[in-house]
C-alpha cells in the first residue's frame, strides 16, 4: 500500500516540470521583445542617418551588427521556446492544438534525445551568428589573421555539413 501511494505521489510530482515550461516561455518572450526593440532602435539610427544628416563613422557595420545581434537573440528565444514545448510534451501532456496543426513538426518532440538534438541545432546556429557578429567588428591586419578567419569559416562549414548530414 505504501508503495502504491509513493508511486502515485511520484507520478503526480511530474507537474513540477511545468516550472521550466513557464519560465522558459517567459524567457523566450523577453528575448523576443528585446530583439524586436533592438531592431526598432536600428530604424531610429537609419532615420537619423538619412533624414537628419547624422553620419557616425561605423554606421554600416553598427547597423549590420545590431541586426545580427537581434537575430542571435531571436534564435536564443527559439531555443527557449522549443525547450518549453518539449518539456511540456514529454513530462506533462500532449498539446492537442499542436497535433492538429500542419506546422507542428518544429515543436513536436517524442523523446528527450529528439529534444536535445533540436536544441543543439539551434544552439549551433546561435554560435555561428555570434561568430559572424564578432567577425564584423574584428580588424584583421596580418595575413596570418586572415588565414585564421578562413580556417574558422571552413571549420564552421564542415561542422554544419556534418550536423545536417545525419538528417538525410
């Protein structure tokens, strides 16, 4: 009898998995809002550049860097979003609305390994975007530094190739 009570209690304790779901969704929303604000701020800079005659020295690289940074935040928000949906699907309940939708394949998760794979792929993209953002602001002054850049780009391409090779 104690065993049955304990097992029932253990089974119902899975409801605590709703905490990472809720806070993951809140974190995703915050990141979406921040990234959108950053894009909106870029519009202000572009307006000042074209209509007010304010011409900062690194305008183009600053605008591209801000947009790439916003893309980075959007991708991190998607990681949180996929994580929240996956945890909910795995530990709480299936989402009926999602099953009826044609666009549910991205968020649909059947195992913890599948969740980890989806999150890992998005995290790799976040790292690539972050790398791109840092390269935009780097100054390369020697041929060796340019060779390091080329090697880094080659390593990224090879990593993406092997990451997606398993899909097909």
